[in-house]
């Protein structure tokens, strides 16, 4: 984990006034700059496509803390064991390399505001290109199928657009199946010779019927069959963090059901746009796809 010392400024609700007498100074006390604050993040080298864990050790005790990162709100929770604030965020595949600012704002127990700002470097990851062959209906859909795809896009947009404020996940995220991976996140993919998509998840080797576990606790917000995804399940873990599980042969949970980390939510299969049986897992943070493999490495409280 990399730590950087940043400058912080404590902003009081009352405006400081320069006085010439002790009485004036007593009525309008000056704002005193607090000591430096420490912000750290995992992984130490952020790149486009990375999920990340921010930790903040503020210069003064806080009762709440929020952040803004790449135009998105970051929700922070307090970790009593380390006495730091932590929040999960992400970097989209489209984010340009360079320094990006993490803006933080907290509130002290007495109601004062504390503002912090940190420049965070983001690098550029190298992603490869692969060619795949699938049935023509997935690359050249007819009018009826196109209408279905459009309806499902609207459904997914509505489902993915919901951001619940409460954190449902707890602790590290678990691997959904105890098998090896066959394809990584970020791969440029061509289907039948035409560039179609970027692989926005992680593929696991999984024969049809392999039990698939929820990576963490949360609420099932989608559990149905879709054209490209096949039988799929989406779990909302709170604060904009979702996990997606695709191509099931059988779904074993229902929409609106709460699940626990490690609970079996379905059996792997080969439904939807696939070249064979496997499990595709994806992670979204507030509309941004991020690398599931990196999420699994984060030391979440």
C-alpha cells in the first residue's frame, strides 16, 4: 500500500475576521490549519480498469467522510481496528493516464467541515486482442432480436443506474468458483472477424453444472435470461458496487433476495453469447466496469 502525506484545510462555518483587540479575537477565532493528513490506496499502482481501496487518516476526528473521484461519489466507512476511513472506488477503462484528484470532505463531531485534496497518479494498462467465433445471430441479429436487445439494454440501464447508499458487502471478496481463469479483463475482442467489444470481466474454467458462489453479501437485483448474457445474476453490494455472473445453466436465486458471501447462486453453463461452458464474472462500480481479479486482492475490512 502506498501512502502519501497531503495538506488538509479545516473550514469552519464561521468566517474568520482579523481583529485588533483580544475581545474581537475571542468573538471571531482564527482558523488554525490542522496537521498533515495521510491518504493511501490499493493497488499501489492504479491503471485504467482498476478498482481501488482508498484509506484516509484525517488530521482531526470525523463523524462522516465522503469523496469525489473521477466525477463519482465515494462512500467512506470507519474501520475501528485501524482507526482509518476506507472507501471503494474505480478507474474506468477510458480514463486517461495522469494525475487525478481525490476530493474529500468530512464533518467533525462539533459540526465543523474538513476538506482534503489528493493528487493520485493513474497509469495505462496494456490489454491484448483476441479473435473468437460465435453463431452469426450474435453478430448479425435480425429485426426481432434487435428489438429484444434494445429492450434488454433499457432494463440493464435501469438496474445498473440504481446506487444504494448502505454498504452490504463486508470483508474481502471471494472467488466465485475454485477453478483457473481462461480470459482476463480488458481484452479487445473480435467476433467473426469484426471488433465487437472489450472483455469487461473475468472468465473461469467451469464445466456445466459447477456451483457458483456470491462473491460477497448483497441484494439480487437481476436474475433472468438475457440474449447476450444468457442466464445471469446481478448482486448489489451497496454504494454503487455490483457483481455480475453470466451464462448460468441454472439460476438458484430470485430478484429481491438477500444473499450472503459464499452462498450458491447458480450453476455454470453455456447460455448466451459463448464459445463453450464457462463462468463470466464482472464488477461494476457506479457504472464503470473494473477488473474483478484486482478486486479479489484488495484487503477490505
